[in-house]
């Protein structure tokens, strides 16, 4: 990034363990200060555009976290702050405390969200809309399940890394995955786009989604993923994908999606 700093946005995360010592994990004042200074040194820059807390630290008072982030912003080391993998109450409590004490608000929430993992929609999406917190989506292809390599009756090659990622990520029932893939194949035929491009484009058209984090093993994969932008799915295609990927909402959300009286009081976002 040397000589091009103004042309790039840098985002990094902290909080997860980076060693075995008591000060090597979490969001304490000392850990945050050291993490930011270390990141600046490694990146060869003097500020970070967006620092995100990788996880909620229940062992550190929220006021300590927010005041430290405020000091780092005032020092010019950070521009904005966000979180990742927080629950709704954790985000809301942090925002309320930031508002009451004049600390910077979290502007972004890095979340897992995909056509085979729509839990984000139950609580975090409505919160994001209400509070102005944008979503940065990680694993938009459902831990590799939506690359187009998994279909009904189709065995994975022995060397495929999907054997690992598909077992490591949040569980997905086989039939649910196949139903989503069937719908993606129909839309792919209609649009001439690839399955991953359609899955990413669907996300980019969802409320609160500001950006999608993509990964690539080579330049060709990167170019393929970038083909997800510059076009839009039709409302009917979105409806087909929504229907194929829908699952029963957990309590207390299912009445608002299944019963008219509840839905009239608090309509679902999507």
C-alpha cells in the first residue's frame, strides 16, 4: 500500500487470542492499544480505516472498551470502529452506552450470512436498520457450500477442501442445501451467471448489507467473484431464492412470520 494509502480502505480485527498470555486476547484497554499499534507497524501505515472487535469480550466492561476506542480515534490511529459476531443485545447495549457517554458508535457488524445461513435476518438485520449499522458479510458462499461443487447425488473429489469447510461451518441439512442449489441453477440458466455470482449478488441486494468479503485462491477466482456486481437479480428471481432458502424462524421470531396479527404489528424486514 506504500504510495497508495489514500486509494485503499484498511479494515482489521482484534480480540481473539494471539498468544497464551493473559494479555494476548480480549478487548481490554492494554490489549486494544497494543493490537492497534502492532497492526499499524505490520501494515506500514499510521491509521486504520475500520477496526472491528472479532468477538464480544464479556470479561471487560463495555465502558472500558468504548473509552479506549474513543482515545484511539482521537489519537488519529482509527477512523471508525465496528464489531463481528456479536448478538443483538451485545450490539445494542454497546450502542446505548456509546450514545449516553458520547463515545463513537459501532458503524459496522461483520456477520455470517448466506443463502444457506439466514439467521442474521431474525435480530441483527432489524437492529442494523434501526441503528444504522451496516453489515459486512463473511463467508457469503456458506463455507464453500455454494461454489457449485455440491449437488444432489454428486460426490466431492477426495482432495476438495469442502470436506473440511462444510463440516466446520454452521450445520446445513443436505436437503436444504440441495433445494437452494436447485433454485440457483434455475437462476443461473436465466441470467448466464455462475452460482457463486448469483449467491453474492443476492446478498448485495439485501437490506443493511454494505459489502461482502470474498476470498480467492487465484486471480481467476477473484475475477469470477467480482462478476457478482454490475447487475441485479429480478424481483421474481429474488423471490425464488428466498423461498428455496427459507427455514422456520426460531422463537420469538416465528409468530411474526407465520401469524398475520403479529406480522401486522412488526412486519419482517425481508
